[in-house]
């Protein structure tokens, strides 16, 4: 196995310390097999092709960038350290420590000497990212959140075993998977298939799945046709390297950037209608991600119009997500920061705000790793925007925000809020293959939204959370439509149906469910976990006996009880979504 010099330089870490013996003694012990080989610590982006053997330790999230090949020889044991943070960067996929393949991974074990992937504790798993190739033969994956997630990639799985964890295998949009003689044992869900056209996988058997052997997406979200971006209006300007906007300045026409542009405090950058800003890809640290950035410490006015939008995009001949970094508002308290009818595409985290105020209206976010992210930002407003074909659409924390009248369609992950105060109203959230709406430690008003065709609908969890879910339509989920854990609040006047597991899952939450229309579910209409009871009176349960559609103390004496009588004989009238 090669030394870790290249990878350690890329990730800012050195080789794990090993006490060195005098050369003759050390050599003699090594030859006698009495001195163990040191495990190498990996993390960051793998620089150049590598071959692994023996024992390998992955200390932090590890990426195999496009064009890079990792070969793992038989008998190799890869151990993943626990993650020290729940933070997920745009290029990452889960909070757990993971190996994300964007190039090629080949792990070829033998029956006598399989390749083993496991963790010191829970770990994220293997990810075959879009455009990658993964071949596992005679491999064992133990205890991962998701053993293998394949999205837009080619995956071949031969005589491989996935043990424990939450999900054995998960297939997202564009996954091409073949399997032979493989098995999944003692996972909560054996196979999660959220492709547009789920397919049976006869080469994989599932045993002892705690919830279900297989979940599929009931229906794909419709394709979204994006507007054609017209040619820029005005001259062509190129800024080589860094550039500073030191006073109020207006850009128009075609603007080419190859470094960081900084708008200093007190200065305002205005982008006229029809301006097109393109970033040449610069990648000085070799992680495969572009570094071009517009850093706004002062103010910004991106003043596009529907017929003449402002555009931020890649300048590369064949653009791809991550070619440039972001438009970033940092400590900008300008009350008039606004982005109107602006297109963001091919960014890493295309629009980002920290300790700033801003409003985005009528914008389009397409083909980014993370479309919009903000934190510690008061008064953020996102209105009438379109998020489509992004890896992650919207993520924010420690902020007060209004998200209204937007369309989130065919993003891998939809909306994630953490420690936020949020009004989420009149939005459409559809086709979020790997995650719909998630809020943790947050207070949320969730009204008149339509959610459909996603892995899951609304999830809220952790102490301090409160929610008011009213007048929403939720239908067509691979897992749960609504999942509430340690949450207070109300679920009132919603239409909820077609979930692969449960329509409403409640765990140790103080919530009431009133006047909802509860349709078909793969398992239960209402599923309790924990000792807390639920007030579920005055709901419409369809023609079936409500008691048969509820999992509570009647099924397990350790659980709380659901009070469901009286019931509604007719479905209630809903407050219809406005979009």
C-alpha cells in the first residue's frame, strides 16, 4: 500500500503516530511477523490512484474524485472512525463517516479472504455518486447507516454480505445495479429503491429485516422544463485572479471570473438585468471542486427580470455541479440585499449567507451540489423560487426564515432546518429521492404545502421542536409521510395517503391529530413508538376499523395509547394549497 503523503497533504492530516524501533530490530521483527503493520489514517479527497491492503483506517469522510481509481485487495479490512460532527458538507452524503466514490472503486475479495468494511461504531457507508463505478466481490459491510448507496452510478455486487445498520442497499435516480449471490441480514430495511422505475434485484436476498425487506418509490415526480437563458445583454469583461469592489459598482453583459471577487463593507454590487457571470474552474487543493467565489461583505442587488435573468454559472466547456463555489453574503446587514430572477447553476453551495439579511424572489437553482444555504441569518426570505436537479436544495440553521410559494422538484435532498424558526407555506416539494423535509430542534409553521413522490414527507425531531401542520396534501412516499419524534404540536386538516410504511409515525411526542384524511398505507395509518400517547380523535380513517390501522398499547404494552374515538364519517374539507 502506498504511503499517505498525497492524501494527507490534501486533507491536512499526517500519518498516525507509530513508535519507531531501530532499523535492524524493526526489520527483524517485521520479517518474523511480530511487528504489526500500522493502519493508515485517510480522509479528505484521495489524490491519485491507490491500492489498499492489510488494515486501513478512514478517520474522516473520504472522497474518490472523478478520474481516480481505488483498488482494494483481498483480505483488506477497512475501519471507519465515528464522526465527530453532524455537519454535512455539500460534497458529503450523510452525518456518518463515509467513503464517497466519484471515480472508481474495485474491492475484490475471495471466499477465504473477503474485503471487510466496518466501523468502530455507527458509520455512514459506501456511496457510489453520480458518474462513478463500484465493483464489490466477496465483500462484507457491517453496521453502516446505509451499506451501499448508489445514485447515478454503475454498481456491481457479487457474493457480498451487508450486516446490521438501517438500510442494506439504497438505489437513487439513475442507478444501474447488477447483483449476484449477495445477501442483506438484520437491517431495518433491506433494499430502498427510489429510482423513477424501481426494479427487482434477484441477485440479492434479504433476511431478518426489522421493518420491511424492500421499499420503493410509488410514483416519480414530473420532469421540470427550465426556461431558456438568453444571451447576455452588454459587453464582455474578465477579471483575472482576485478583484475587489471598493465602491458602488454595476456589472452588465458577460462577466468571466477566475478567482475571488470581494465586495467590501459599505460598497454595493449591482447586477443589471441580463448579466451573465461565469466562473472558470480553479482547484488548487485537488479536491475536484471549484473555488470561484463572489464574497459580499457589503451589499448586493441582483436585479434580473423574467425575460432577462441574471445568471451565475460555470465557464467550463462541459459544466458540472461543483465547478465554482458560491455567492456568499458574510456579515452583511444591508437590509436591501436582494436576488431577483437570478439563475444559479453548477455551484458547490451556490448561494450562501452567514450573519446576513437577504431576500431571494423568482430565482432558479439548478444542477448545484447545494443550492441555498444560510445560518445565523435573521429575516431570510425565499419566495417563488424553483429548485430542481440539485443534490441538496435548501439547508439552514440558527435562523428565522420565511419560505413561501416555491417549487422543489427532483432534488436528491429537499429541505433541512436546524434550530430554526420557520414559516413554510404554499410550497410544492416533490421527487426528493433521498430526503424530503427535515427539521431538528426547530419551531415550524407548515401550511398549505403539497408533498409528493419522495422518499419521505415531513420529519421533525429532537427536544425543543414544535410544529403546526395544517392544510397540507401529502401522498406517495417510500417510507413515512409524517414522522414526529420528541416534538410538540398539532397535525390538523391534512390529506395524507400512500406511504410505504406509516402515514404518521409518533415517538415520545406531545401532538394532537385532528380532522385529517388518512388514506392507504403499507403498514399503519398511525404508528406509535415510546410511552407517550396521542390524541387522534375526529379523523377520517376510511372504511376500515381505526383500531386495525393503529399500532399502540393494544399491540405492545410498552407503548402509549392512541385515543381515536369519535371518528369522522366523511372526509373533512381541506384548506387547499394555493400553488
